[in-house]
C-alpha cells in the first residue's frame, strides 16, 4: 500500500510491467518475472499495487535455477577490489571519463563550474535475480537523490561475476536485457533528467546490444557510427585507416571484471560539457541522420583503444577478473 504516492505514478509502473510481459524478446531472458502479475488497486484502500505470483512451470524453474546456481557467492572484498582496479585503469587512467582522476573520488576539475568532488560508492548485488537487481537499482537511485554530491558523487552497482564455463552468448543476452530493463525503469519517471547510466560487462559487445544500429541508453554508440563520428571531429585519416576489428576495441571501455551499472549525476555531465561533445545530427551513412552527442570523448576513446591494441587490453581485463576469484 502506497498512501503517499499518487495513483497515476503507480499506474505508470503497473502499465509498463503489463507491457513488459507481452515483449517476448525481453521475457525470454527474464524467466523469474514471467510468473508475476501486478495490478492497481485504488478504491477504498491504497492506492496499492497487488502482486500475484503463479507457480513456476518446470521450464521456467529450470531456466532460472540454471542462472541462480551458476552464480558465485558474493565476496565484497574481492569484487570491490576488482572494480576499483578497473575504474583506476580504464575510467580514470585512460580518461574514458575525462573528469574522473581516481577510483575513490569524482569528478575533479569542475569546482569552478559549481560541482564538488565526492566519494564514488560501490554497491554490491548478491544475486542474479532480476527482482533483486531492480530493487538494488531503485535503492541506489534514491540514495543518490537523497545524499548531497559532496558525500556521494556517483554509484557503481556491481552484479555477480560471470560463472566459469558459462555460455558467453547467453550471459551477454541476459545482461543486455537486464540493462534495458534498468534503463527502462529510469525513464519511467523521467529519471534520465537527473541521473545517467553506463552499462558494463566482462563480455561487453555493442554489436550484440539491441538495437544494433540505433542508440540505446547507457550503452556505447553503435559500431557502425564510429567512422562517421571520427570524420565529424576531424579525424578523417583515422576513420579511413582503422580496421573494423580496431574499431570494435571500443568495447573494452565497458568490459569490466563484473557486470555493473555506473549511475552518475546529470548535473556533473552538464558542467563538464564542451562544444565538441554537444548534441548534433550525425550523418551515419546513406543520408540517414541520427541524434548523437559526446563525439569528442567517444572518438578519443576509440583511438586510444585502437592504439593500445587488444592483447594489452585483454590481459589487463583478465587480471582484474582473476581478482574476483580470490
């Protein structure tokens, strides 16, 4: 029962869940949600959300049990150490996020624009269950909205690592859908106006994220856009010279030792904005125009990944994944 939440706000959540249940592409990866039905009660009591759970079908139970049983038990010390290593190496060290200089405080260098540096929070989700993940996400959002930025600048929500011997495509398919569900929940109440997301995964591959050739919140630009982006920022020579394999190394920006979601404050992104990263209409080929932003940062990161090369990037990631197993 939610006496202090307007009934229309609850209706948005209920209606979206009803729509979600009809979207087979998503529900195929979310077997734990398939047995739930929710409805809105708004007369006499409440308003309230009524949640009903049907008994598992054998197929649903087996599919979810496979996901749950393969997930390692949480280890706060090693999981956090691995993620901090990644943030220090990639996000701060390679300036994937230009105003992050270390793995504990951010942003830096924006004080003259009214943005104070504050701690980066690392929050762990102990199970792969989508219900637990969404609950943790809402808690992380509420915490960021309630706590001043000089006490909590951003949050990295870490999920259980990929089990050894897992089907890599199945693991990525599940990640992609869970990430889409998280972004979808952010947009339900215009949360994107105040918070921004980065989705990360040890196997991150933008070419396996739906839709492949359109923007998706929280993800890197489509690989097919990268040459156009490079040309737009004046790097035509590199746009012509880089191989497709080199362009795909952009994925390493988001290949973290654990699946994770970085939750950042939009106010910080606005303060850090520069003309080269402004929103524009990008010609992605054949006269098709798409809205794009961050071209300066994304182009620099693409070139940086290509210059370092896959062997170095792969080895560094493997070392961080090993930390999670200690």
